[in-house]
C-alpha cells in the first residue's frame, strides 16, 4: 500500500498541474484526452468549424495561413530535393567523399558550370509560387463584419472643455445634413476604474471563499503572510483579521472609489461621408464646417471607424496624444540601443566563453554535442530577445489588441531576420558591426572578414542544425508552455492567503499572441526558404517544423488559450512578410554569384534583374492592396452591475476626450 501511495502521488500531482496550466475543458474535450496520446488524434478529428465556434475566426485564419505555408514548403521541398540537390551533387569542387556535407550545397559547383542557371530560375520560380499561394490565402481573409453597415465612429482630440453633447450634435446636423445623430456619449478614463473593479471582484470571491469556509469550520481568522508563500516559517510575522469583515471592508472601499468615474456615449446615420471627409484632412483639406466649428474645434478632430469592443484595451485609452508618442519614442529608442549591441546571441555566447561556461561541453569531444550546443544556445537566446521586443510593444500602450499584435509581429520578425539570417550569414555579430561594415570604408581593411566564407558548407550546416533544434526542441517547449508555468508558480508563491491562491488558479488563462507566433513561424520559414537553393537539405527540416508548429498551435489555441478577436489587418500584414523569404533567397543567390562568378556574368545579371523585378512587384502590390474595411456593426452598452464594457472609447479629465459616434439606421 505504501508503494502504491508513493506511486500515485506523482501521478496525481502531474494531473493536477496539467489541469492548472490548461483551460477548463468540457466533457467532449475530457473524453478526447482519455487514453494514450488521444489528444494527438483529436487534432485530426477536430474541424475548423469547431475551432471557429470556440476560438473565433482569427484562429481559423491563422491556422489556414499555416496550412498554406506548409503546402508552399511541400512544393519547394519536392523541387529542391528532386532538382537542386542532384545538381549540387553533380559537382566535384569539394571532392567525392559521400560524407562531406558540402557536396549538398551550391559551393560544390564550379564557377563555369551551366547548371548554375537552374538555381537562378528556381529562385524566381519560388517567388512566383509564393505570390500565388498567398493570393489564394488572401481570399480567406474576408471577415463577417465587412459585409455589415458600420454604425460606430471614434472621434479623438475633442477639447477638454466640451462637456455638452448638444454642441457636437448641432455641429453634425449643420455640417453633415445627411447624417442623423441619434446619440452622443463621452467616455472617461476608466484605467483606475477597471483596476478597482478587478480588485472588487477579487475581494468578493475572497469573501465568498471564507464565508463558505466559515459555515463549515466556524468563525476563522484570515492568516496573511507579508512575504507571501516564499518563506514557510513565520519570519516576518503573520497578519490576522476577521475573515468576512476584512474582505467586506475592501469591497466597500473599491465600490466607493468606482463612483468617481463616469461613462458617457454618442449615436448617427450614414457615417461614410463623415469618415471620407475627415480622411482628406491629411491632404490639408479642411472638413465641412458649422456655425460652432471654432467652439468645438472640429478641424482638429480625428475621425475613424471604431474598433470592435472586444479588440480594445480599455486601460490604455488614457494614454493618448503627445503623451503616447513620447512614450512610444522613448521605448523604441531604448530598445534600439539595447539591440544595437545585443542583436545576436553570438555576443552573449562570447561573453559566456570568457568565463569558460562552454568549456565542459567542448571537452566532451562529441560531434553531436559540440555541433548542436551552439545552435541550442542560438535558439535559447533567440527566444529571449524577441520577448524583450514583445514587452516593448506591450508597454507602448496601444489602444487595440490588433495594433499591439501587428507591431509585435513586425518588430519581432525584423529582429529575428537580422539575428538569425542576415548577421550570422555575413559573419557579423551585431547591428553595430553591420552598420560599420555598411558605411565605414576602412572597416574591411581593418577587420579580418572574408565574405567568400559566407557560403562555406559549415555555414549551411549551422542553419540546418538551427532549424532541427527549433523543430524538435522549440515546438516541444511551446507545447509544454514552460514560461506560462513559471509565471503561474511565481503568482502562487506571491499569493498571501488561500483566497488569493484560489483566484490565481482560476485566472491563469491567457490570450493567444498572434503577433509573436506569426513572427516565429515566418522566421523559420524564411530561414528554410533563404537557403533552399544554396543548401537544399534544409527544406525538409523546415517543413517538419511547420507541421509540428501547426499541430502545437492547433492544440494550444483550442485547449490552452482564451479566444481573441483581432482586426483583419494583422493577417493581411503577415502576407507581405512572407514575400521577404524568396526575396532573401534571390539576394543570397546574387551575393553568391557576385563573389564566385563576377558582377558582369550573365547569371549574375539575370539574378540581379529578377531581384529588382520581384522587389518592384512587391512594393507595387503593397501600394495597390485594397485596405480592409475597418467598420464593424455592434451596439454600445455598459452594465453597471457587472462592470462589462461593450463600447469603444473613453474620455478623461486629464486628457483630451475621445468621443464615440454611434450610427444607427
């Protein structure tokens, strides 16, 4: 019995831990999770309609994007392995040793080999296939809200002195007679209100917890530790208070402070003419005026379609105007200065080498360990540095989750491309060396850098190892969600009472970060596509990563994360970043042609012209791309009892108000 008890305890602990770091599952989900690896088979039986109904349309759009990328990489994998790899094997520049990895790369072909034309043609073919694949995926980006009539506008930069909704109603009646204003409501800064409401809800749950416990055990005292649960002994001393009265006093304090915040709103018909008129302000054309234009200062307003209520980060709306721009500018300057010298993990690894951290690994003399340890460090630090970029976007206080995810996607993808592809390929370790190489004339003379070493076989093997590490270790870590588990453990340690620990256990689910996951997916895809010509053996491992990544994200989105509603623009922006990969592939091939063949050879000129045409086509298509409809159709409401917000804009006494225009037919 003792042995069975000891064996049962770890199993029970693992099951309890799994339940804590996962979302509450319904009966069907529990049935699917029964049995060995049944969760894996459930991923294949799960339909997109089920994911859409539970997780929203953004989840299915993201998974559809991954399926298109997998299909694209499958085609590239077949072409690279069936055509490019045998062509590279046909050369004899690096000898006939079958174990030589360099025979699989383009470096094995002589400079006068006519087969080099195939590499340039296939690079252009990959670009065309990518454009066609993304064009097919773009047809799936139509959201339901685009087919509805927009009835809500968001107006910013209204003077602080304007507190009478009748003035704004009069202005719209005179300036836009075709638009009928049905309601106007100003909104105040609810940042403090939401924080207090969260504390009030937490206090109510704590009071209910101890009230239920008191009914079973009688009158008890709340025992809170000043140092939370970090110390097991009574070092700092415990604070004791009557259980119900302590939480009741906290509830009353939060409720009284809520009254100081007010919420006001606004409504009209046919808002399209208003948005179109104010869109011309950027071209220095004044909007239509009324008799009170100088009073309401309508020429300073910013008018746009309001985002969906679920997309808004309500607590950030108080940060606006010059305050928001100053905050954003300062954060990005600090981020640039940090990443300017710490762009790649190579600097961190070199610093570790000074303290002989990696010496025990080198002393093992195992080729498996010595080859994969640098790529493991690269993967580990390439996970850490994008999180710094992610939190910089978080502290920028964006108004919507869509803009926050989109900025995160662009910044993380740019960092990963420089950190994983460009700088390691050029033999550089940071942006500092990159800019010095780019602009310093004497840099190449002073530094011992030979760019002929860029396309050596060892360089391609490094990226192959990196993709393998990301495929096997990276996806496994995402499935285990170790960072979320660490955050959960820390929150439990800092909980000061049993009620707070119950609250932590019930509020541990997070939203799926589409921006960060888009950046990671496109980074590995870009690495595989960039070296699909010069080192085609990398493509199967890139395809393996995309398949495993799709399975892990499919599981996490459905079971582990809460639903997220975003704007269509982030999915559209992801398409433009996919085009970067084949462009980098052509640029790397051009770089190889210039170094090995010369700048005036026909192959070099063909690759250069193809690259210019692809860049021009990408820029031209980006400029002519149809902008998604930002409108959405929903009603504005606020439940004062539950504290539920379903309206879009806020106004505070400490900053210029935001006015919400509801347009109703």
